[in-house]
């Protein structure tokens, strides 16, 4: 007796396809979420290592945290203006790379340094895989003025951690311990910012450049205010700041009107396509590709997630290592905590986990 093998009917095929579709709809978001958690873990680990390298620099030799902009002396006795990243190469086990950079023998491409994974958050999709991109920024206090009066410091110790150390800028050096009076484990040291230009004109933006038009100055040539304007807003590329809101814009909520909210770009129309460097320090704050949060590290070497809608006063409190003395650089004797209206003061009770 012969039997006839029956295939699937159209209805059965449609049911199977529907079931597969439902399973895929459930599985794909779970896989994507797992991948994002892994990327967040990598970003957290990157920042912990960077923070510990910063602490190593701050506690060795003369001590003190490096500047968001700093200087090194090359083997040829020339000065080179560099960002904070270069100061960390040795403690990050990149001594060979540091030696190549310092040699100044024509074999190192200062405008296109190699990519270092530790400088890039894996969720930062906008980075150029072929160049040494930089996701992370350091706490540089209040926005620095482009030009300074004679004898005026670019910022105060109390306002941030990594101040401008270029010749002529007179930025203070913050010592771990005596200058971080609000607690090393609750003072921001670095965070991520994905809202940065990958290129300015024909110049690639990397972990090494640009800070000025010619990375190597003439021997003994001091930094001048004119160099600031050659590359727009270098502090926006390498630092993060906290501006003081105007009286008409109390600091509760995301921040001042000229300060873009964390993780968001609210520009519209033609303005949305302008380079970030054209916007002053509006984007010099944390921003990530992580959903609803950013990751930051602190002066003790610890790192954690922080909500993107953190209250601006809490953000100010985290940025200032000595909040009671935070003030404009040209008026250090008038700290904000004593001179501003109550609505603008930001020294709150000790922070708890709920504040983050």
C-alpha cells in the first residue's frame, strides 16, 4: 500500500514564518542590549584605566594633574603643545609610542597618530577607524577666556581639575589631596563626549591634535593668545566645562540655555550641520551613545554610569574640586557660593547615589 507524503500547506507555512518573525523580534533586541552592555563595560574599563593613569601622573614627581592642554619637551629641545592624552602614554604602557613622539626625527606623523583603543568608546560610531580618534575629555573647569590680561590665570584651582598648562596661560596645577577638598571619589576627572569634530578643514582631530597650527614651536617660543584662534575652541575637543547660568536661567534642570543638554544636540535646520567647534563651549560637556546615560571617572580612579538628565547643580557640584571657592578667574575673592542668589548656588548636601 503506497502512501503520499504531504507537504506544508500555505497556512502552515505562514504560521511558521510568523513564529520565526516573533522569535527574531524578541531575540534581536536582546542581542543588541547585550552588545550595548558589553560596550558600556569596555567604556567603563577604559575610563578606569585612564583615571588611574592620571592619578599616577598626579602623584609622581612634582605631582599634579596634567592640563587639558599641556607642553612637553622633545629630544630636539623644542616645545610641543599637547593634550592631556600624551602625558598618560607611559603609565598606559605606551612608552615606545611616547619615545617615538618625543624623538622628533621625522618618523612620527604628528597629524595622524595611531589608533589607541583605550581612547575610544566602542559605542562611539562616529570615530574614524583609520586614525587616532578620541572620545574622552577631562574636567577643565569653567570655560577659559580666549585672551588673558597680563598676570591673569585662565581658571582657578577650585573650578576644575585639568587646567590649561600652556606657556602664557597661567593655568593652575591641581594637586590630588590638598586641592580636591570635596572628595576624590565624587569629583569628576573625565567623561565621554561624542559631540566633537572628526576633522577641521584638512586637519584630522585626534588624541594628539590639533591645539595650534604648528604642533612644534620654535625653541623657547612662548604661547601667545593669537595661537588660540588658529584652531577653534580646543577646550571643546579635549575638556568639559560647567558654565554659570544667567540670573534669568536658574541652574536646575539640564543647564544654561547656551549649554547643550548632556547626550543631546538641539540644533535645528542649517545650524545642525555646523562644526561643533563653531559653537563655543556649548558642546564641551559629557555626551555618549549609551541610552539615557553617560559614563564618567572620578579623581579616585572609580567610574560609574550617570543619568543624562542629572540636575545641573549636581553636575556643577561634581565638577568643582573645592566648590566653596569656585569663582570667576578674574575675581577669585568673590566665590559663587557667597555672592550669587540662592537660586544659583550649587553647594548642596553630600551627594547620594540617587543624585547620579
